[in-house]
C-alpha cells in the first residue's frame, strides 16, 4: 500500500474542492447575501486549504498507484468531498444537522437528487447553487474532473479513473489517460452550456437555467422549487428537459464517435438501441395505463415521457405526484430505477449494458440446456464477450442485490409502508432521488438510516467495490 500517495492525492483533491467553493462564494457576493453565509463558505475554504496544504507539503517518492490504492482513493475522496462540502450548510445554519447536510451533499455529488429538505426556499442562492453545482462536478466523476486538470504522474491515475467511471468496462478514448479525461469533460461541459442557453432562451430565468441544467447534465434532479419543474408551466421546457436527460444518459464514448464521424458505430451500438427501446416501450405502456387521468392525449404523452426519462436516467426531476398513478405505472417506473442509464454516462442504476449482457447470458444458458453439445457465445456489438467479464457482471449483480436488500431491511425500521422503504432504497442506491408511494422527503428516516443512505448513494455511484473496500478489515490492517 502506497500510503504516501493516498495521503498526497487526497490532500490535493481537498485543495481542488476549496477552489470549487469560490464559485458559490462569488454567487453570494452577487446576491448580497448575509455575512453569516459568506463566512460559512470562506471558513470551509480555509479549512480545506489548511488540511490540503499540510497533507500536500511532502511529495511522495513513489508516484505509482495500484488497484487497491485506486479504489481506496476513490472511496475516500467521495466521502471527504461530501463531508467538507456539507460544512457551509451547517455553518450557515440552513441545514443545522451534520448528518442531514452530509446526506444532502452526498446526494448532490452522487447526482442522486434525494433531499431531506421539505422546503428548499430555506437555502440562500449561493448554497442552493453549491447544492446543484455538486451535480455538475459529480456527473462525470470528481476524479475524472481532477485528473483533467492535475499532472498525469506517468499515467499513474489509470486505476483511479477505472474505479470511478461507471459501467462494466472502462477504456481510454485516446492514447493518454489525461487527454481522455479532458475530452470527456469538454464534451460534457459544452453540452451543459448549450443546454443552459436553450433553457434561457425558452424563457427560464438565467439562475434557474443554470440550476436545472446542472441537474440535467449530472442527471441529479435538484431544482429551485419544491415542485420541481411544475412552476414553469411550460410543455416546451418539459420536453426540452426530458430530451436533455436522455442525452446525458447516453454513453459519452459514443459522442466521441460522433465527433470523429463514426456514425455507423454510434447508431449500431447495442446499448444505445436497447436504451431507446426501453424508453419507448415504458412510455407507451404508461400512456395506455394513465390515459384516463388526464384531459388530453398530448398531456398524457408529455407526463409519461418526462417521468420515464427522469427515472431511467436516474435524474429524478419532479413534475407531478406519481403516487396518484395506477400501481402498474409505478411498477414500470420501479423497474426503470433498477435498469438506469447507459454505462459511461452520468446516470446511475445497474446500467443498460449490464442488463443487456445479463439477458444474453440467461438466453445462452437456456440454449445450452436445450443443446448441450453446442457451444454458445455471448456477443456484444458484434464481438464475443469473454467469460471473465461475464462472471464479473454476474458477481456484481449478486452483490448489488444483497446490498439493496440489506438497505431495504434497515429502512423498514422507520416506515410501515413497504413501497416507501423499497423505493427509498432503490432511489438512493441507484442514484435516482424521489421515492414512490409517498410525497415525503428523506427527513422521515432516522439519523442512522440517513447516514446509511448517504453511504449507499456513494456506493451506488462508485458501483460498490470502492466502498466495500472501506469496510474490509484487511484494507486497514495493511496500512
């Protein structure tokens, strides 16, 4: 274990978080906010800089990172950034409980969008901005962002980026890892900027456009109002956001293929086709099921398409009370919670790629039973998927389900409604946001369960393994 490198990178990342906090500080000055809010942000910046500079004082002699260090750094930095990112809310008194603030910021960085706030108007503009800004940072990954601006250290950060980028397989787009990180973030930020301008030109205030665009780009779901997008009363905005969520739920590697004009590879991607087919199928089923609830077919399609886009991309933007929908439609949305978006996107969930592969493995096993003397292979995008990757996906599914059931079990201590506990676990672990079967926020849960759900959100965003490492005794016995 290269302890010095772990310490060095964590300290450097804390300095980066201090730098990011200057942006909400500027917002505080623009809106002439009370000194208490300004000092809460500056105090957090000072604390981050003090600890970061102290840990960064001595550069390690060995800059190499192995898989274990990479996983540990990823897990620790997400917990660390969430804790220090929560401090402005506590210092300002707008979320007095550190557990509640940690939950809120964990929800932000992991792009979950779950909240303990029954009324978001208690937040000042700067802290509301910081809350949503965490979506933008966490969307592509805090370490992908850091790697894009940090020295490459002879490609030593490969294990860090491999541990953070969501999906069954991580690959570099270009020869240098740092260039890959920069390219991903350029594509991501350009799409965010374009989306912000579109919302602004559609009539949304610029501040609101930034908040909604950050929630959409990070597929997070924090908004300016308690009712989500409903206060804007605009079908155009609803459709724009729905399409935007779907766009950010696509594997960003495919956008690179578009840039280099490999259109056949883009449109021929199996995961993309499955992703769009699932959206279409779910929308049609819900339209047919809830048609009697609304005055027109156009309104039914609008609401159905928006909620399907919001849930499958794990964004969780609110538009209406889904608890009033028939059980069938709620169950369709519950299934979408587990499927999630594409691998390599900002969306959470199990990922469409894994769902496609698991279904192909099941089909292959069934055919092998019928034809025991034949050999069957699993193909993805025309290539044979090796047994090692197949086994790793099935192992991931097993661990995924066990952790989900454990979280659900704990939540039943605080609620008598099974749908609330089940969807609460699904919502946080899959980084979605809203619960089904209730209009309550996550404030209904005990401090223990709020902390548990915070860890579940981070584990779901990092796809379990980095966070599991924190709870293995062997990890710490060798330090």
